[in-house]
């Protein structure tokens, strides 16, 4: 078919107001959608292999974010161009504002005798072509609004199905935004680009509150868990895949009630979940851990900072470390801040002190790092004894901690000052001064589970970093040594810049960068979020295959971090995103999506108290005082033998 014959076959534009619900593209005559415009490529608006412009008739409504496609004959080949409208422009034929005013003679009540003489046109970014040619569409090519099926072609959903196994790797994350209020099918990403098979990690940027970053990441988890429940059916012929989500609560008590239904979820919100194909359910099997409650008296190690109005078996567990725990889990270096570790003399003394108080042992479940505290010989057995021991070193230059006077008085005093944070009241919530073992976090699990939620909201920044590093280190060591096939850990963490700031080189930042750059293939995936992507490690942001933007600060969007990721119209779009809207960068380009309202409570005030106090649990966790490996009653697709 030639371009001329194709043009003759195109029906008239839609009548004003007949913008079709959802797909915005009702078929005319059963086969051909209505034409809404034609490609134009005048000077300064040339078409390229990445974008094209098209004009639309006066009576036709076209909106930013709508998905469109253009049929074009190029070099004797029929090519369909799939694109998304980045911006819609209106241009008058008059040359100046003066002429515009003169048409009314300066009178607001005057109606000129001539009709509107301007033109509406739009800019579209090309997402893909069929067949795949890297060439622009020609002018006068017809442009159509896309249907749900055509939207799937635009984002190459077909490639999300494995050719050899026919396994569908698509993960629903919302609905595709299509204009100001419309949608056009399910928004999907390729799970292989998230879970480490081909790439990994997701990063979300957005302002506090309006950006709804944590809500979006929990929607991702809900979709993941639903998918794996269908996937992990015990069939050994299917590739194994199980998820273990670990969520850090960093603000108030916001994420400490995600096992309760959200009482504000209405029928419209549930319908959106159903259109996604995901069950709108809270995380009823979630477990919760929090620092110990610290009052005016002695610390009660059995009472958590956050107590939930629920059945005892669903209550929050406490966590804390002793000096012995820090040694046997290999967490010594994480006790000390970036500033402390930037000093060579301090690092030398830290290494020496560790050698004085710790010794090698066989690595096992209770000693994952292959270390234990030395016994006897005056070696400190607790944080309190360690401080007393170091104070003795201040008075005695020949003290073992000073290593034959190699380490100066000032260095020893600085180390004592740093340990003071652990002994202060806030530090007591996660560090016990006594001997023996405490209740350190054990986050390893087999199979698919609901999230493990760890509260760090009220801890000082340095202590927050310790807790997060301790968890990440534990997962890293396990996955590198004895990973179960298909087992993937997803770590959800907001305020990522606190733990891996740009330019930092301390052990915690390096741990995060190591995971981001090298360990996605080992089944460790970061679902990170922050207000300012420009302030987090470039290694982490760059290795996040899927990037998302919520409502963001204009100052942030003008930083170099975003200069090569967002066009000017896309930056303008990011400034006006509503809380339920996100822009997601996947392999084909930016995707505008609508995120469903959370089915779980995002704060205590949203919790349905009846579901929160229900005694029935939909999980089979065995905690064993948090010393055993958590199990989940769900089959795994593991090969026999």
C-alpha cells in the first residue's frame, strides 16, 4: 500500500468530546482507528529516528502522555512508529502579542468576526518501530491514538516472554497513563531487568510526601509476591524464583502496619488493582522488628519501641547487639563513622584493637564471620568492659591497646569518644552493655515471604547506618556462600543518600556499591529511594536498571544527574506529577503510569483495626527467638536429586 492509498483509507477525525475511555481509540469500521493528525517536519521541527511532530485539526483533543502511532511508507517499506506525546503546543498565526490584542481592539467583550487561525501540534518521542528500522517517519503520515494492544507493542511487552520456555517475565506495576485522566492498559516491566537475571535494582526519586516513594516500592513488592505465589508451584520443570523482601521503616511508624487493610481503599481503588491483575491485599504475613524501648529506667529488652494494637503473636519483636554479636557477625568496622575511618591512625588502631579482642574460629550459624571474642587474659567481654579497658590505655602508654606506644593518646581518646555513642541512651536501644549474646537481626529465609520490616526511624544517623549495613552484610555473605537457586532478596530503603552518599568511601558506602555493581547476579536487589538522586553514590544510581520519578523538586531535576535522562518537557511533567503518578524508565524509554492506592495501611491512622487485631496468620514463620532460619510454608521449584 502506498502512502497516498493509505491516506485515502483513513477515516475522519473523532468528533470533539468523543475521547474514548481507557484506550482512547475506538475502532472505526471494526479495523481502523480514527486519525487524529498527520506528521509534519518543517524547518526546526524535523522528524528524527527518535521523535516526530504532528499537527491536529482544530476540533481534535490531544494530550501530553497519550500513546500514539503513525503509519508511514519509507523507501517502499510500511513502518509503524509507536510513540508517546511529550508536549502539545498551540501556535497563533500572528507574530506578536500586540497583534493578538489588536484583533480584539483591546476590548475583552469584543468577538472578532474571523474564526481561530492558529494550529495545534504535538511532539512525540518514538518508543519503537515495527519492523525495527532506525529512520524517521515521512511528513503527511497519519497519526492515530493507540489501543491497549498497541501500547503493549510500544513498550515491547512481547519480548518479556521467553522465546525458548514461553515463560512470561512481565511484572505489572500500575496502569499506563494516557492523557490527564485516561489509562490504556497495564504498565509492565521485565522482571529479568529487575531481579538480576539480565540487570537489576530499582531507584525512585521524589519529594517527601508528594513523591509517595515507599508506597510505590511496596506496590512493586505486592506484585512480586503475587507473581511468585503463582510461579513457585513446586514444578521442577519451571525455573525457580522466590523473593524475600526486607523493608526498613525510616519515618515515624509509617511502615509498621502494612499487615492491616487500608480503610481508605474504596471500590474504585480496588478496581484499579483488579485491572492490574494483582490482588489488593495487605501483607498479612509480615514480621516487625524495632529497637528496644528506652525510658528513664533500665532498658527493657523485651519491649519494642513500636507496640502495635494486635494479637501477641503479631507483636513487634526487639533487636539488639552485644559486643560478642558485633564480633561474631563481622560488624566491627560498621560501628565507626566515615569521618572516623577517614583517619589512617584511627583505622590502624581499630584494626589493632579488633586483633586484641577477637580470634578466629570455625565459621558456623552462630559465628558467620568466623570470629569470636577472646576469653581470659583481661580481654573485655562487653561494651562496658571495652570502654573501661580503653580508659586504662589513656593512663598507661604500655597498655596492649596502644601496641607498644604506636598509637597515640589522642587516637585512643577519639576511639573512646566514638564508642560513647553506643553507650549513650539512644545507643542503648540497639546495643547492650552486658556480656553474652543479644538478639541480633537474623533476616535469612527460604522461599517467598511477606516483608520483614525493620524499624530504624528514631535512631541517630550513624546507628541507622549500622543496622542497615548489618542486614546487608548478612544477606551478602549468605548469598555469596550458599545461595538457594532462584532465591532473591529485595531490600527496600528510603533516604538512600544517608547510607551511600556521593563521594563517600567508608565501609558502609563501599558495601552498598559492591552490592549494586556486582551482586545482583547473586540475588541481592536494592529497591532504593531518595529525594535527591544527585546526592547518592553514582555507582548505585547508575547500576539501577529501572529508575522512577515521582513529584520532584525543580532544583533536583536541573542537576547533571538528570540532564541526560529527562528532556525539557519530561522535566516539566515531573514537576506536576500527582501522588499516584510516576514516570518509569525502562528499556524502551519513559513510561507514564498510575500507581494503585495502597491496599495496606501506610500509617496507623489508616489501619483497619479489625484486620490488625485478627488472630489468624497467613504465614508459617518460625522465629525461635530470632535465632533460627525463617521458613515459609510454600513450595519451591527446585530440581530433584
